[in-house]
C-alpha cells in the first residue's frame, strides 16, 4: 500500500505506524485519517503482525488539526480538507465501534500509542482509542479544544473520564492546558513514562513481548471482552467469559500455553 503521510513497517511481529509530517509536528489531515484506517487494516489482515505501535516522526506525535483547515472553517470557506458527513451508526452494541475513531477499539490486536512529543487536540484523541499509552519523558499532551472555541470531539467526553476520572477529565477539557508526561502518568492517562533517548525502541520492545509471549487469540478475545463490557451488565460480561473459557480449551493456543509452561520453553502460539 502506498502511503503519503504515514510510514508503515513490520519487524518481529510488530507493525509500526508513523505519522509522517514532521515539519508540521504531524498536524492532522483528512489524508492521515484515511491512511491510519488503511494502515490498521493492513496490520489486522497480516497474520505476522501481533501488536501495533502508533507514533510520530520528528519531535511531535500529532499537534492537532492542520491550522490551515481550521482557519478555512472559521471564516466559512469550504476547505479542501473538509470532512464528509458522518454515516449514522447502526443499532445495538456494534454502533459504539462504528464512529470516526472508535473503530480502533475493534482492531483485534493490541494497539499501543508511543507519544514521542507534542500531542494535542485530535492528536490527543488517537491515543484514547489505543489500548496502551506510553509517553517520552518531556513530551506534553493537552486537549486544546476549549482554547479554539471548540468542544470535546470524537467521543473524548466519554473516553477520557473512563481513563482518568471525571474531575481530571474536566480539568483538562475546561482548561485546555498542556501537561507533562509525568503528570499524565500520575493521573492514569498513560501506562508509563520512558526516557526520550531510545523511546520508540523501548515501546517496540514492550509490543514485541506481547507479540511473542501472549496468545494472539486470547488477546483478541480479551480486547473485545473489555470494550464490550463497557456496555454490558456484570451478568452479561460474566456469561460471555464463561462461554469463552469453554471455547478456549479446544484451541491450539491453549494447548501450547500449557505445553510451553510444562516444558519450560518460549511459547509458539499460532493464534488459533
């Protein structure tokens, strides 16, 4: 696949998707929106890929929407960057995973945000829909929307409180302030803060551990369980778990999980 504003690479079971507009701190465009979806589908369809890392080229992760597009919108001009109307979602549980970025929660592999630098606005939205988030020490992140006269976009008002609590979410959304990586970790926004030097290889190493040590089948089902449970009762989530446990026992990955433990060797999971 020929990407214009992304880089795509696969090594050791890990696909790395890199926003590639470093001269603009990877400011977001409609092209990037479409290419991210294409890259995630490419990684999903590739059996060799078992974990996915999303990062930015240069000094930024994603500094938010391209300001040329915002300027055109604020003056009433029709920008070439204008996005098409949203397709109304379907009914039921799946409707929650059919929005502009919520589809990322249905990618059946771990998706990890490697926040290497400035991350704001829609750039902040992307990590919320990743499964794990790591920040480089010294990187900064913020919602920004309120300082542009805009509201919380793309489901952020639902996602953010579930990660950091209502009070912390409102603090970031009301103020639009940028916070440092260490504060982001303290409020539970990111899993860990890693040194800036060697940051991406360190995140890729964590992804590689998932790719080599964890059952792809189990991770796929666990991810679905966790996000489905946001819309289920405890009884419903427990019933799903009970049914999935029964299915596990006949799988190759379950047999391999027991075998490699008993034989004291690294696992060779197939994902089946």
